């Protein structure tokens, strides 16, 4: 009875693992989650992100001071990006409305798309600025170690995805 897990047996196992992971991360997520009413307040991503980010930074030998400086850089970037996030949501709503209209105004859709691209470009620039600032807090050796850890994690993710696709593909000739 050693059959590979399929999507029907993996789902309950994944749900249990997710619940355990969430329960283990509740303290961290609540401690650093945005205040109620703030954008993304319903998500506990701030705590989850920083528990992973801090773990990576500690693993490469970052000092407490370096970790705090990097946190401050990303926190400032998140604050700076709030208006663009709001604008992006508004533009998506506008695009949905344009696409649901009885007659589609192609020029208006294109103008909205261009405004969306401009907002996304602004956000991308600010995020990259924060990444560069954070990278400059670390030493060259720490950055190299961090890049190696992230490359290893990416390789694991890609291998996992390939394994999942292989499990879900129907067998040929059966």
C-alpha cells in the first residue's frame, strides 16, 4: 500500500501542515502585523516574512544591528509604497469596470493599462532601492552567503514543483 500521494490525499495533509505552520508562527505574525485597518492588516505576512528574513540574516552572520537596520529600510519602503498600492487597487477596479462595460472603450483600456504599468514601475524602483540599501548594510561575504542560500532554496522549490507535476501527470499507456 505504498502508493504515491495524489492531489486528493495531499490536500488533507497539506491543510494539517499549513495549520501547524500557522500555529507556530502566530506569535511572530501578531507581534509585527500591521495595525487593524491598515492595508493588508488581514494578512500576517509581516511577521512571517521577517521570521524567514531574520533567520536568513542570522544564518549568514548578520549582527543584531544589521538586522535592525535592514528591517527599518524595508519598513520605510513599505510605508513609502502605500499610496502606490492604493492607486494600483483603484486602477485594477477601473479596468474591471471598463472590461465589464457593454461596449469596450479600447483607448480607455489602453490608457488605464499604461497608468498601471507606470505605477508598477514606480513600485518596482522603490523595492529595488530598498534591496540595494539593505544589501549595502551587509558585508560582501554575507551577501555571497545569502545569495547562495537563496539559490539553494530556489533549486529546492523548482525540484519540488517538478516532483508535484510528475505526480499529477496522468500515466501514458494506462
